[in-house]
C-alpha cells in the first residue's frame, strides 16, 4: 500500500471513530455532508473533450479507467457518426458511450438502462456533464413484447451486468439465481416509436447480455426503415440456442450487411 493508501486508510478509520460517538440522526447527516464534499469524480480525456464520471463503486471506477481500452472499436464506430444524428444506446449502463456520442456535434442519444441502481448513476453522469439536452435516459427494458415483468438480477452492484428480463437464463445459456427482482416494463422498438414522440434512431448500439435477438424481433418495422443506417450489436459465442444465426438472419432480411467485427464481440452492420 502506497502513502496515499495509508493516508486514506487513516482518514477512513478516523471518520469511523468519530461516527461511533454520534446518534443515528447525526451520523446520517454527517455522512450526507461528507459525501457532498468528497464527490468521487474521474475525468477522462477524449478527442471531443473531457467526460466526467461519478465513481462511487468499484465497477464505475473500472469502467472509467478502461474507457479507451475496453471497446476501442465502439469508439471508432461512434467517431463515424454523421453530425445531426440520433443514437439509441440500448443497455447504456452508466453512460460511457452515450456521453461520448453526445460530445459530437448535434448528436442526440436515447439511453435505455432498465436496472434502477445503475440508471441512477447514468442520470447523475448526464447531470455532471450537463448533457440533459442531448441525452434522454429511460429506465425501461426493450424486448420482443410490450409487457409488465421482472428484471432478474444475479447481482445488485452498480454498473454490473448480466440482468435478464423475465428470464433466469444468462448470456451463455446457463440458469442463474436472482438475488433481486425489479419490476420493469418492456417495450418493443416498434411500439415505443409508435406510441411516443421519441427521436428515430440513425444508429443503434445493443449490449444487453443475451436477449439481443428479442430486441431485434420487436423492431421489424424500424429495422426496415432507411433512416436507420448502422447497428452495433454484441454477439457472444452461442452454441446452445443458435441465437446468433437468428440475429444474422434478421439483419440480412432487413437489408443490413455485416461490416466488421470490433473488439471480438461487437458486430457492426450497415446498409
């Protein structure tokens, strides 16, 4: 442990010692004031400017630290966006790629993140970066059916993934135990565009850990629309359910061709 770690440990122990002498009310107020004064924000430089990330847990810190290295192909794909266009970020998590896209001239983003605990951080990051006029966050799921259901979570850590809507089967086809069930409403892509005045996407990024095929099924009319220019979709190796073959068939039927595979898992399609 370096000297910074030692100092931080001393500070933490000192605060804990002081808090032990406070009643519940004063302890809560003290923690609130301390949190407001020591806001853990990490700044990331990009070619379009700086992005500020609220890092209040291990996973948000890891995501900010790996911004340039985890999915450089996704960043390159976003670099190719035309000005004055719309991105749908489906599975936005804490907003890494939504915020990056929103730095480009007149690019607006609709960011879908159904997990409430992560959605909170997505909204806070939008607020910190003053991007509420450019990014529209929605705490809903997208699927092949518009319905009320449950988001089954194998974990409740901020920024973690692996959640499944109305399913207990993970991205690899294995069953998992849900430690928390969050009531959630899902929409199909076509239904949400039909019923609400949401900007039509020119680009869609889909990263939802296993039900990408269902999202495509619910967007037949949208996929066929020429205004939609490109889709980047995570496709993990699938040997159990042939979902990847199904997704490739849907994309081909909608008039898309596979342009390239980025970062080994992100399949980028264009017309």
